[in-house]
């Protein structure tokens, strides 16, 4: 039994078997792997599809398809390399942790008013409540209340 390509159906299945063997040997996904996959699809469509699709000789059709797919995927890879966002190769885990901590500190700063932030920074550097209260012109108990509210607000942000 021959098809319109002039080759028996058995020859199509032999070609399919050869392509399956090539496919089994592929260890990485690249343009060649995509080309072999497209060739397998083409052979299956020739064997099972409508007769109108069977116009080119099988060997030439598969070779052209493979070359086309290799070129297509090579062009895509080059475009991705050219236009993809650059990857920062020198970024370490410590750098990323530092950036995250800096972003959290910026969020904390934006969420408190400037006066409360200055109070918290002063306490963090070891200033006593009495000196901070006299500088701000408020009582020590009022200062402690402000510090408590600010800390609570920051704790909620951290969750």
C-alpha cells in the first residue's frame, strides 16, 4: 500500500522508529530536541492525516523541518539573551538578606512619623528616656507610651 508520497506506509513507520530512537538519546532540551519532536509530529500527521498534507517527499520534508526548527529556536535563544533582564552574578545570600532588611526598615520608617522614628533610634543607640523626654518637651510617661505604640505598630508590620 503506497501513499501519495510514493513511499509505502511501512517506510513512514520506519522513519518514525528512527526518530523515536533519536528522541530517546536526547539528554537536554534544545533546538535539536524540539526539531526531533516536530519531525515526529510531522511523520504522525503524514501517516494519519488527510492526503492533502502529503505533497513533499518525506526525507526532504523532515530535513527542512529540522533545519527550520533549529534556526527558529536559535533565534529565540539569541533574542532572549539580548533582551532578557541582566542577572546579577555577584549577589550573595548576605546581600539579599541585607536588601530585605533595608526594605523592611524603609517600610517601618514610612509607617511611623519622623518624630517617633527619631525617638526609637535614640533608644536603640542607648539614650535614656529622661534625656529624650526633656529634648522633646514631654513627660517620661508620655514618651514611654509613644515608644510602646510605635513598637506595637512596627511589630504588626513585621508579621
